[in-house]
C-alpha cells in the first residue's frame, strides 16, 4: 500500500477518534445538565455536509432521528469538529437565537459552574483518553527501560556540553536532587531545566553546575553532534540486502574504524560525519557529480576481532545511508504490568508527557519555535510508513494531550477563551454582552486562521527546502 495513503489513513483515524471524544466531552456534560445540543458534527460543514441525520434518505430509514433534538453529521472540512449548544455564541456565530428570551434548557441559563464543566468537558476527555491509552499500552505491551547502570561505557558529549564541564564517559545519575532511573531521549528536557547535574565519573560523583537560565531546549534538540547520547560501538549487527554496505562486503560483526581518514571511536562520531555529508547533499547547488563525490567514501573496517583492518571504497545511497543496523550494546529492561500496576504506571507516564509538553510549549513564542509549528501534514508525517498499532496508539495519546493543551489556551474562540469569560463572570457577577461575545469569537477565529496559515506555511517551506 502507498506510504502516503497509510499515513493519511492513520491520521484520519486518529483525528476522527479524538474529535469525537473531545466534542463528546462537551456533549456529555451538556446532556448531564439537560442543556439542548442542536448539532454534533465531526469536521466542519460550511455551506454543505457529507452526511447528516437530517438527510431525507436517512430519516426515511430511521424515522426516530427526525424527532431527535440533536443533528449528528460529518462535515467536509477536516479541521476539527463542533457541538452547537443552544443559547451560546460559538464558532457558528448564530446570534438569532440569542435575540429570543432565554430558555431553561439553554447554555446561558445555567449556573457558572455548570457552564464551566460543559466548556472544560472536551479538554478533560482528551486528557482522560490519553491516560486510558497509556494505561492500556502498559497492560498489553509493558515498558522498556534502559537503566543508567547498564550504560557502562557512559555517554558522549558535544563541544557545548564539554564547555560546561561534561566529559565523555560521564554517566548522569541526578538532576538536582532527582535520581535518574533510566535513559530516554525525553531526559534532555529535564537536563535543560536542571540547576546541577551529578555524574558518575570513573567511579566518583562529580556535580556540574548548569547555566542559571537553563539551556534552550530547541538548541539542545537540534545540536549535531547531540549534546548527550549513550556511547555506542560501530559494530554491524545486520546488513540490508542490496545496500551500499552489502555491495562493499560488510558482514555482521564488521566494525567501522575510520571514514575518510577520520577515526570513528563511537557511533556518535559516525552519525555526526554522515549528517554533515547529508547537509552538503541538501544544498540547492549540489550537482549530480558533487553528490557522487560526497557519497563515495573510504572506510577502514575490521571484519572480526582477529582480522586485520581493511580499507574499502563505499558508494552510499542517495540519502547518504550505509544500509546497516549497528549492534545495540546495552541490555534493555522490559517491565510487564498487570491490571493493578498498569494504572499507576500509565498515569505516571501520561503525567510526565503532559508536564514536558506544557514546559516545551513556551518555546513556540520564540522565532525558532514558530518555525517548528506544523499543520496536519507535519502531524501525518509522525506516523510510521507501515501500520504499527503500538506506534499509532502512542501517537494518538500524545496528540490527545497536545489537543487538550491547545484547547485550554486562553485564546478567544477556544475552550480556554470561554473559560476565561466564565471566570470573569464568576468574579464580577456579570455576563459580557452579546456584542462583546461576538467580537470575542471574531478575534479568536482570526488568531486561529493566522496560526493555521503559519503551520501550513511551515510545512510548505519544509517540503520545498
């Protein structure tokens, strides 16, 4: 099946599920408080829709839906969904109903705390969805951890890290007073916030002071070579059929010692060298002859521990890839959970994911962070090329958390914007006028459209470049 189609199907399934559950949160609290819901739509139905329970053919098949107070349907614009709650100015901008006297089953007639729960219902449902998925993953799949004690060779650090006092071979064991249980890429975020990092260096503990303002997470994430990475060997575990390595005679057990005269001590050294080559290949003025030159490299290899080093010429593929799987040097600890233990493990994982996402959200306001904002194209590219249910559910849970955080932002038109108005009403005892609410929605729609244009523009820029 086509890769684009697979990614698209995964994205649509993920978004459809999360949209229904998010809007279902609003719908559920509205029904709980006996507030009339006029519409429940997945995707937006501007001017027309793809399906509605008000369609003549549907009401003929299912007459009871004709009398149902709520119209269910599917719109044609896959940018979200909505529930139209009676007595409320929302993205539908329906003001005619507001000119009539308030009815007991309308949103505006409810107490503030009830309206708060109705507006917060979507965010609560997104968070609940993410936590349930993480608990399910812990129960069915368990969790893999790489304990720090297993990384006996320590970590490799780049020049920026060495300038702060880190040495190759150091093993971080504490951020401030928090013990580091195991290594995951997410720990880079904790490292950026730490005031001190305690490392194990040749059997003794050394405390390294970090910058007062911390490290910039985006800078750390995009550093090449990486700020910190486990030291890994360059011993080949497997060779892909038909790859550049296979053509050059690489076999399992082969060790890369040098490339183009540059000694390769760790996997990080090899990765950094290849990344620099890829940067050159990505330049617009790189001709075919330049590409061949950049991809034709002299490798010094050792085919076994007993063999003498050998020099071979290798023509890497167009992506500057050798075509091997290097050996994984450390023993990963797998943890299985039962029905009782999967809940706290899933909640802990979900809470850490939520906290890290909120912490990283502040970088969006920076010029560098704004360039990383992506639309559905960027989200779709997160999904794997082939259908992987574990990866799908992990991404769905993460996107659910992202939607919750986005929707709670105090932006007019979003759930967070409506909640801010409810706080204002609770404090002052007054509801904003219809005119104020209408302008509130206009401003919110303008902000959301601007963000969407930024996201699509970034995706197009990344595609062109």
